[in-house]
């Protein structure tokens, strides 16, 4: 009985959020990623992706050889960012999921149980930032605004019924540290 009520409430919340949103590209471009789909995609990725990651890290190591002075160190960092390229929505989504799992070790067990409503969504806003929405088991809506070029991100939080407006919570990170 509880499960049915939770499902109905989750559907109502999703419809309410969709109704409150605007018809901009941000809302029309949302891609809902369920945990089961994400796990299936991760398991089905070919081994070539792993080889590609090794080549990228080798290229980054080559580009990041020790510099003689501070100017060369800055150039090396820029070269490393160029080699890595811009972050895609899928990479951002996976990195935020990894960050959430690293921050909350019990989260994997919660995601795999039917007792909690937890999901992630990804989109790109009008400013060109990748926005990953994490719906926490507490019903908080946590958004990660990511610069696709650098990987720098800031975090906002909204708790419907308690904190109605999205507010920065002071948390910042670079999601490149959490990319596979």
C-alpha cells in the first residue's frame, strides 16, 4: 500500500514540476535516466571505451610533463583541458552519480531498493551549462551546474514545501575528478 502511495505521489510531483516549468529548450531537452537503464548501459559498454580512456590519460600525462616555470605550468594545464575536450551530458551525468555515491556510501543500496524514489536527470540550459538534477531520497532537488569546458560545478538545492526557491548551498567541485 505504501509503495502505491509513493508511486502516485512521485507521479504527481513529476507532473507538477513539468506544469510549473517553462517551454524553453531546457525543459524540452530533459532526458530521464533510470537507475536500471543506466546500469544496463554501463554493463553493455564495449572494452574499447576503456582503451580509449587509457589513451586519453596517456596523452594527458604526456601533455602534463613538469614545467620549468609557472607560465609553462599554466600552458600544460590548458593543453590537458584541450586533450580532454568538452564534457558531454552523459559524462556529466555519470560523474555526478559517481560523486553522489562517493559522498553517500549507503546511496547505492537505497537506489537498488524499491523503498526510495531517487533519480538523476540531465539537460543543458540556455547559458550552455550542463545541469544535472539529482532527486534525493529526502525529496530534495539538488542541481549541479557544470561548465562543460572546465568541469567546474556549483550546487543548488530546493526542497519543495520547505525551500521553494532554488538556492546555492556553497558546495563546489570539479566533476572531472569523478569521471570514469
